C-alpha cells in the first residue's frame, strides 16, 4: 500500500470517536485498545516478510470501530447480547463508506481490511482465503488477543465478568474448560460456565497465537503471567492454576 497517512487515520479515528462519551470507561477502554492493537499489528507484521506494516497497522486502527456504537446502544461488549461488533464495524466502514475519511486505498487493500475486520472476532477464520488475506487476519487476531491479556489485568475481573468478588473467589473450573486448556485451544463461549472458566478462557487464547513474536510479546508484557497468578478461595481452582502455570512453562508458551 502506498497512500497511508497515519495522521489522517488518527484524526479520522479521533473525529469518529468524539461522537461517543469518552468519560464512559467502556469507550475509553476501546480507544486505548485500538491504538495498542494497531501498534501490536505493526510489530508482528515486522516479523512477517510478506506483510505490509502500514496495512497491518491500519487494520488494527479500524478493527473495533463497531464497538463504539455497540456500547452506546447496548452498553455491553457482549456480541451475543447485542450485535456482532466486527460485522457492524465492517458494514459501517465499507457499506456506509466511513473508510473514506481514513484515506484513499486501492481495492485490494480495502478487501483485505474488510476480510481481516470481519474475521477478527470469529472462533475460526473463514475457509478458502488466500495466503495473503490469511496473513492479515492472523496478525490482527494475534494483536487483539495479546491486548485482551492487558485489558483483563487492568480492569477488575468483577467488572468485566459482571460477578461479585465472592462469586469469583469461590468459583470452580469446569471439566470441559480444563479439557479445552489441555487440548491447547481457545474455548467456545458456551463451554464457560463459571467466572473462573472465563478467566481460564482468556488464558487459553495463548494457545492460538499464530506467530512466535506474538507469544514472545504476550509473556514480555507480563499480563498473561498476572492472569495466571490468580488466587482463589477454592483450593481446587488454585491447584488448577498451578497446573496451568507449569504446563505453559513446559510448553515454552
Ligand atoms: Fe473486536
């Protein structure tokens, strides 16, 4: 890509998000998340010879544009309880032409961006994509996962999961969730039954990081380690967390 002006992109992003209440912690969180994901995309793309760093960065800047309207209308990040924020954002950008305020991009770039954004929150990337399209989908998904570790560390778990401290501290980890971790995969939403399951679910994202640099950054940042240090009042849950710590260190993950 040859027409990216980062200042134009940042200005367009700021202009768009000014329509939303920045004192709302959910809006604030998504603005910070956007910049972090964009920088992570660039850092990952730097290790992928076939990837264009500017295009990867731009995918990060645009990927969660649907979040702002989702929060305004529904006051939740739960797609299941509101809208698919990725599809919503992609429609806004590419059907309602919001993308035009971010610059002029050739059709190939626009198609890649749309594909990466629509796929960023799916359990699995759609099948049949070319290697080039897959690369940008993978970079964006890795960057997003890495920043989820931070968000889950910096925001009180009770707030994210809508549970009381008591519920979180007492929670057990379900067998199906333990199996998912052992199978080294991400969890499907309805596999998670307890607040501790949700926490394990976030840790499981490490299994699906595609690029070695992503695994490296995830550990380097220290947030993943903090999630793994969770202390429960439930002894079985503590034992399970100890198991996960040792399993991940043995895997070099
Ligand atoms: Fe997202």
